[in-house]
C-alpha cells in the first residue's frame, strides 16, 4: 500500500516541466504565426477588394456618362442657337468652364462646349464649387437622358415634371425649357436635360484625409454630392482627330491623345467634333493607411507620373471610351 502511494504521489521532474513548456511554446508560436499570417492576408484581401470595388464603380460611372456625351435625342445637328432655342436664365450655382460659351445653356457666341475638361490649379475652377483637389482633373459633360419621357400610353408627354430642365426635339430643331407645358415642336419628343461635372475633393475623416469623387448634377440648380470614397485622382486624355476630310483614310481615327492642359486651343475645332474618344485614368486609394505597408510606387496616368511615399495601398484603372455622338449625322 505504501509503495502504491509513493508512486501515485510522484510528479513531473523540473526537466520534464521545461520540456513540456518548450513544446507548448513551439506549438503556440506556430499557431500564432498562422493566425497573424491569416489576419495579414485577410487585411490585404479586404484592402484590395475595397480598391477594386471603388475603382470599378468610378470607371463604370464615368464611362457610361462620357460615352453618352453630346446625345440630343432625335436632334442630329450641332447643339447651338441656330437650331436650338431657349429663354432660360442661368441656373443657380451654374458651372462655367473655360471658353466664351461653356455654361449650362448655349449662348449666342462661340461654340457651345458639350465636353470640356481641365487639370485643377485652383480650388474654384468653375465658380460652382471651391474644394477641388489641386493636380487632379475635372470634366464637364452635357447631354440628355437616353430615354424619352412618355405618358402611360407611350405617347410623348405634354407637361414636363418640375425639378429638371428638359429638351423637346425632332431631327431638325429643339427647344430647351424648364417644366410645365411642353413647347410646340412638330413630332417632337421630350428628354431630360443633363449637365454633369466630376472632380475630386478631400474630406477629413477622423485623423485621415479621404479623397472623394464628386458629381455635380443640374436639376433645378447645380448641386454636388459625393459618389465614391477613396478615389484619389482622375485624369483624362482626349482622343483628337486632326483630319477634316471625310474621304481621308485616317478620318475618324485618333491621331493623338492630348491632356486637358494641351487642349486649350482645340476644344472648339469643328464644333468640338474632332474629339472622338476619351481615355480615362482613375487612381483608387484605401480610405485608411496600413502602417505595416509602405507605398513608394509610381503610377502613370496618361502623360502624368505620380509617386508616393506613404502607407496607403492604391490601384490604377484605365479605359478608353469612344464618343459615339461625335461627327454623327444620325442615330
């Protein structure tokens, strides 16, 4: 009985305890390293997922809007006061780009610019916002919504709803108006008029500065709203066709992609119809930094190179959009 008690009371030796602890520490370290690795991978995957989502959304929004630029419903001619009439005053907070005829509605001088852009060198480049990010681009687009406004039976509306400007057109003429009774245009249909402006601004979120893609939209006035967080820069290169002879073999082909800075003397050539494509660059950035990551990459946005030295992950997106309505006589 005493022999049994002696063996049952006998414990581990100090060496055995140390060996067990050492083995336990090795196993714990292995598990911890796997956990840390999985957490790092999850963080990186989430970051890149955020970049992909924001960048693709921005590209989709810009591509869709730019591709429909200069679409005027049934009307097929140049959008100016020769064939398009109106008695509208400038809307509240109207955005006026460079040139003599670059507000929301056409004037009786110069070429009405339905497409225009600029690289921002001051925070108030258009007189309708004062928080633009220096060095990024702005772009201004004018067109109508692609679907005509009709009544329940499919016939054209006779009274336009309040809250937007409208255009009633046939193939030869049109009238811009606000709301209410539709002006008389033979065989005319009504379309919602749009004037959009895109730019980047920076917002303070806690200790971070968050870049945001802003969209300006003309309703009964020009107003702006944030659309996508984490868009750090947008840049546009304009595809220019220098040929004026429709019979030339290279007519309708881009001769060069030109930045907004170098487009100053080219916007109005042939009523702006020599601009037949736009190359879009979108630089997406994470909203919050990752202190374990250092970004020293250089990103090429057309003719512009930008280099960073910070803790933000970024992805660059690019696409080329054909301007289907340039030099178009019919749809």
